[in-house]
C-alpha cells in the first residue's frame, strides 16, 4: 500500500469512528487545523462500547459482531471486523464495496429489491441492522429503505386442487378426511375449498375422501403439452 492509499484509509477510519461517536479528534500545537487531525481520544461511549458486555453472551452473532457494524446516514455500512456470518447476511441486500479486515457496503435500491426477491422481509432486514449496529438506525436510512421497498411487488402462483362439497354436506367431513396431514385448506367460497397441489397428489386425495365415505367426482387435469414457439 502506497502512502496516498494509507492516508485515504486513515482518513476514512478516523471519519467513521468520529461519526459513530467512538472517538473525538484533535490537533497537536504544531499541526494546522486545515490539515487532517493527528490526535484522537476515546469517548466515554466508545470506551463502554469496546468493553465486552455480559448481556451479549447468549447470542453468538452479537457476541462476535456487536458494536462492529456502523450504519452511516449516507447509506454506507462499515464492518470494523471480519465476520463471515455477518458479511453473508449483508451481501443479501447491500452492495459490496470492499471485503477485508474492515469491510464496506452500500445500501442501494437494486440490492434491496434483489434481497426482497430472494425471500427476505423488509422488517426482518431492519431488525437485523438494528440488532448488530452500534447505534440505532439513522431515521433517514429507515425511511429510505421503506420507500425503496414500496417499489417491490410480488405475486404468488401455485397449483391447487379444488374441492366442492354439496350444500347438504358438512365441512367437518372434509377436515376429518384430511386429519393427520400437514395440508393447509383454504375456503375460497361457500362449500368450495382449495388445497396446494404440491402437498398431496390427486390419487391420494381421492383415496382419503372415499375412505371417509365421500363419493368423489371429477378427474385429474391432464398435464399441459407445451409447444415451442416458431422463430
């Protein structure tokens, strides 16, 4: 690393620690205040943050990573220590700038939407950042993430088996036939119920219903035949 890169990393580290409230910066009598500060002092809050806290011992992630992540108002995330588990969580919804002994990330809308598309929930991400951050999240960071998340829209498509009971039949007969199976039954209309097709096959469902004395009408829909579109 050359001298210029060293000065850049030193300035970034000093600025980050100062903004986080860990240290206060100052100048020696021989240094002009137009130059970079050459003195620092650990603040009372910084000293308490650097000490091991007994109430964190029950959470392995917090024990190793707490007081290491700095969430800055400009949406930059600074991880002051290499923590593989924490890095893995962060790359799910933040852009990587640098991975090393000290790692940096940036919160961006494309990265957040990618994380939501992968199955993460916004409230879980906010709770995670709050849990491992040195301080409470800056309000503008939370507002920005919530605003970005409004641009994410999702629709679930699934195959279902539709069951229609006669008006004189009791819904309890259906639930009794499916007792013991981990199947979610959703009523979509009076006397009409939907089951996820992935949770039970048509022959198995038919057998269960007939065992309970229900006469099953209808047949399994044929598999769709896909045709290649001409070029």
